[in-house]
C-alpha cells in the first residue's frame, strides 16, 4: 500500500487544498486526511481550518458502520456492496477504525488487496485508520476523514471496525446505520455474542448463506430475531431486521442495501435522523476535547515528568487513583 501523501513543512495553502478536494482530486483528499492525522500543532491548526471551511459541503452522505468478528467476511462484503453501489452511480469511501493500532503500531485493516475490486475503482476511496494513538483519537480522526470524503463528493461512506470492544460503540456513534455481520452457527455461538452489540445494531446480516450453509444461516437468523424481540430497539420507529446473504455468491446484497435505505426513510420521517446527527456532533466535540487534553499531557515535557511521578505513586499504592486524577487535573489548570 502506498505511503500517505506527505505534508510539506512550508506554509499550507488551505483554501487551495479545499478547492482541489472539492473538485474531486484524490491526491488532495489523501493529503487532507494526512493533515488531520498529523500530530504537529501547526498541522492540527490547519486541519481545523480546513474542516471548518469544508463543513457546508458535508453531511449529505449515507454513513454506514460495519462490524463483525474476523473471518465473517467484512472486506468481501464491502468490496461487493461497494461495487454494486458504484454501478448504481454512487461514489464510495471506505474508512477503517482499528483499535489494535494503538498497541501494535500498525493497521490490520490497511491491506487494500482485501478489497481488490474497489481498490481499482476511480469512484472508490479506501483509507485505513492512523497507525498509532488511542481509540478515541483514531475515532476522532476517522470522523474528520469522513467529512473530508463527503466534501470530495463521496455520497456513501462505509466505516469498518474489527469488532473489538469499544471500537463498535465508537463507530456506531459516528454513523447513521450500524450493521453487524454474523456467521451461520448454532445456539452456542449465539450465546457467545455480546448483548451490547445486538443492542447497537440497526440490522444483523448473516453472511455465507449459500450451499450447505443456507439452512444453518436461516436457523441462525431465526435465533437472532428471537433475541432482538426481547430487547428494546434504539428507536421506536425502527425494529432491526435480520437478513441472510452471501458476499461470495453475490446474493442478497441489493436487499441488504435496500434495508439501509428503508431505515434512512423511516428515520427522516420520524425526525430521529437529524436527532442522531446532532447527538453525534456533541459526542464528537467531547471526544476532541478529551484528545486535546491528553495531547497536552503528552506534548509538554515538564507535565510528562510530573505525570510519571504521579503514576509511580499510584503503582506503589502511595495515593489512590482518585487523588492522582485530581493532581493531574490541577497540573492541566496550571
């Protein structure tokens, strides 16, 4: 995969970058996303100016979060769905939220070869998450990347997560529709699924419903419908459906997308759509604020030194975590 477009250290011409991005330049879009991912203070200030400048040209895309355990077929599903949407005249952006990057320094979702068809399309854009940082920081940068893609004319944004822990909630909080992909399986597999994930999902889709798996997939779908029946849906105007499909056989893909469109229609009619978007904006603000505070702690050598001493006191049980948190908060005030 090619390296992200570098940002020169010379003064950035933000209006020109914004104009090029709006004109559909993929190089400008890649450069803009690299800018928002940068940790340099001047780049961060330029990124805020850029996103604010482009804000009036955002918000019109269909934002879909897609999660599922490794092996469920997320990449194949996105590849096939994305190609189908492009044939319908859409422009598709794929962004990845990878919580493992904070531990390993790499993105396990960055391999574009998993989406061989989309990666060769002019009307598709695929971007992995930043290669380091906390999940909150990755999610915040993904939100900004999503806005940049919308400003560049992409009217469908698919946000992929590896489906580990808080990444699901982070992606759910930044998208209009949250799709959970599952595999055909028996009761034991169903009991192992987290209740929280089912509660977040706007739809559950059972992949690999083909050949010998078809009967098992239909049984699994029935089990999930039963599970959803006893849970309170996120919106009284939408009861999450359970569908079956096969990304490999290209069956059920159009029906899957139609459910996403049906959800958007229902949410718009009830007013829930605009309400969810407003909530997302507020959550984004708090995420960015938390990130700014953490960045200050990391960037100031004197603060880092004091925080390390406080950490040692907590590890040695000299002070409680609550007292330590208060001491760190006091350092930020200073």
